[in-house]
C-alpha cells in the first residue's frame, strides 16, 4: 500500500526518508518504544566518533544548549527549567524524595498508574506518608475524582498526562489550577505525551514533569529530563548531590552547599553526551514537522481506528468514549487475555506490531504512520 493522500506532504517525506522500519513493518507501538530516525542514527554515530578525541579540536561541542532550547519550546518552559536524568523514574524519585514530608502528610495518586510513577510514591509509606490511591471506573480518573481525595494535608498529586494502559488524557488544566489554588504540587509523568501532542507546563500550572526520550520523542534509551517550575524548586530539595549541583568552578571541594539556581541543583553526575546528540536530532525533526501537525495527524489516525473498532462484534474499546479524554493510544479487547494475546501474536506474524497490555491490545500510531497502516490492522482483525 502507498502513503494515504491525507498524510501531510512533510510528514509523508519524513516517513520515507527517516524510518526504514515502515518498509518492513506496520509499526503501531510507539507507546512502548519509538523507532530512531535516520538523522538521529547519524547524530549518534558522529558523537561516538568524536568521543574518540576528547579535549581536542576534533571533539564536538556539547549539544546540551540546543536540547534545552528545543525541549523548552516543546512544552512551554524556559531552557533553564530542566535537569537531565537517566529516565522518567529518576525524575519521579527526585520529586518524591525531595519534598519535606511531615507526619500526617499525604500524596494522591490514581490507581493503575505505570510502575515508574506508582512505586516512586508508594515507597513513601516507609517514611510515614499516606499514599492515597484514587479508585475510578472506566478508562481513567476524572479531575473531580482525584481532587476529591485532596485535603489540607495533601502535599502532592502525581499522575500521568496520558495513561499507559488506556490512552486516557488527563485534564491537566483543571488539576493544575485546583492544585495551585490549594498549595499542592502537581507532578506529572509526561512520557506518553511529550512529542505526541502539545503540553504547556505553565498554562497547566504543573509543578514538575518527568519524561524519557525513547517513546514519542524518538531518541532512544538513556536520557530523560525533569522540568521543575520556578515556584516549585524551593519545595523539592536535592536528595543526592554531585559537583554539578553546587555553585562554583567545581575544581575543588569548597566546604559549602551553595546550590545552583533552579533545577540544576538536582544534577548529580556527568551528562550522557551521546544521548543529548540523539535527543537534539529527534527534537529537530519534530520541530521541522510541527507539533500541532503531528498531533492532528496522529489524532486522525487514532479516531479512524476508534471508529473502525467501535461497532465491530466481539470487540470492546477500552479507551475513553469522550474525545476530549482520548489520545493517540487506543486500547481494545476481544474479551479475555488469551484471545488478546493470540491476536497480538497473529498481527506480529503479519508484520503488524502492537502491544499486549493488562486491559487489552494497545495500538499507538505516531506521525510516521498512515491511514493505510490503520486499514491494514483493521483488515487483519478477526471477523
């Protein structure tokens, strides 16, 4: 099949030039891991080549400033509002362990959150913190359900921007405004959102947002980032410390803990230069295509899939019926895990890559996918 006529020309060209996987597979599994574009492969190779010549004229300048600028534009922040991390879990733990918890304090977390978020906060029980898990029916927790568990001793609400096992899109604007009015930090796992759709951390009053580059940012494993709002920095203390966190030249121990301003105080070691090169390249592609164009394209693909599944006998769509709460992730089930597993295996045999998750089959198209990809999946479904 050919690229569908509705695919924007720039996106169609990027699919052809950057993603050889599309010639061999119908890859609909970005929520698990995004394929690295060709330009990113070249950037990694160039960084590795230059690493053979450290501290010489052949060494490459650090891509860190460029990554900061591009990532800041992507989420509506300033370049200095980040600290780079190893992954999303790292960022979540900086937040969870850095709050000055007092006896009787609580944190509010939706049920069924991804383990990188849930365990980071659940661990606080060992420090005497009440961890309030929010039960909910359907594809995800409403803002009202989460806020109903918030009281005067709540110090933080932690949730995903987009839920991993249903594609539920949280109402971050409502949550952020309500949390800010109550003096509560809203701390967000943004790994399934950043790079897929627009997310404005300032407009949503988000206190902190953790992410990793290997899904919708298409940059591979090993480098993440933690955004911390300027007003939240004083409420999240560093819990492990390195030379990079301290103001000064770093050449000798100065006997003082003079923290760097902003989230730089959470840095504890050298940066992953190869990972920065990869993220710079992939962010460049996202900027070239335009985040709004990417979001519109993936939303159209997800809606096409949702419509194709909704009335099919024997199929139940797990994702939200409300379009305002849907994302590029669509989850459905054939009724039990065995049938779902058999379908995932059969699709893989046909070269269609999706994921088996606890609630069903998860499909997650990105901008390199087309309407033909969705049609191929629907045609392969049992009738």
